[in-house]
C-alpha cells in the first residue's frame, strides 16, 4: 500500500538526485556470489545488505566513519558467520567486490536520458565511496547523462544525516528546496525531506514504507513514472 503523499511540486524542482544501491541497482543480485556457499543465497544477501545499513547508522552516531565498501564487507562477514561460514579476508574482499557490478534496474538508463534532456541534471547522492560510484555509473551506462556524483566519503558522514543532503545541494549549486531526491529507502526519503528537499519514494518491488515520521512528497513505481511528473 502506498503512503499518503504530502504533495509534490514539480515547479520547485531544478535538479533530481538519486540514491544508488537498491534504487538504481538491485542489491539482491549480490546473491549470485553466494550460491556455492549457503543454502539460501537470497536471504543471506539481504542480511548482508541489512547489516551494512545498520552498521552505517551506528557509525554516524559514534563518529566512527567507515567507507560503504568496508561496511558491506563487515555485513558480509557477519551474515556468513550466522550461517556457520568463515572465510579468509582475501575471499571476503573478492565476494564483496560484487558491489562494483550489481545488476542495474531496467528503467534507469532511459530515465536519466529523459531527465537530462529536460534539464533536470539527474545526479547521484550516495553513501557509496568514490570507487564504488565510478563502477556504478559505468554499470548503469549513464556517463553521458549523469550530472553530479556526490559521495558521503567527501564529508565522511552517511545518510540520513542532514549534512550530507546539504553538502549535495552545495555541490549542485542549488538550494535544498529545488532538489527532488529519489530513493527506494524510507530513511533516505526522511533524511532528504528533513534537510529541505522534496522526497520521492521509488517503490521498488520488495520495498516497504515505514510509517515512522511523515510521508514522501511523491511515490512512484518507476523512474518512468517520475519522468511523467516532470517531463512534458
């Protein structure tokens, strides 16, 4: 069930930013590297991802920044340990490298092209560190249409801290109020809206809205649906 959107104003939008992992690329596709290690690769891949997200929140709170790749490596180690699987550091690094080559969602490439053509400068605002995001842009095949790529590593602060969204607006040279931030994650929506952006929840299959602290400005099922709201 969709949340009750608070109202989206396309006239305010000059730049559209996108989250990365789970929004532009499918984190469930990481399961392919686990097929020979565990009985349920999909469940372990989801736990791997959930661990990394939880660790990112703790890292912010205790001021112990780790890169997103490091957080996912820790998440993988602990997800495998819960299955009774222990691997060498080298093997963990090898498996964790799948986050450089996750499967892109089908609507992203054309959606970026439509938004770029309409002047919305589709950009990426991500917890991912620069090396991960270089690989992401290449995987998505959006080198010619992506505007600015903003990494949490630039200020060593992770989502959903307001400082990261404010930093992104500074990098984009626009007020936060002129940014529509698109993400499949409810925490990211709330982080963006509390920083003054319009939050767009991209309701990818398997995601759910948490009725914790307000609603998104807009809910869409695809990048194509977002384009219909912005591109004449």
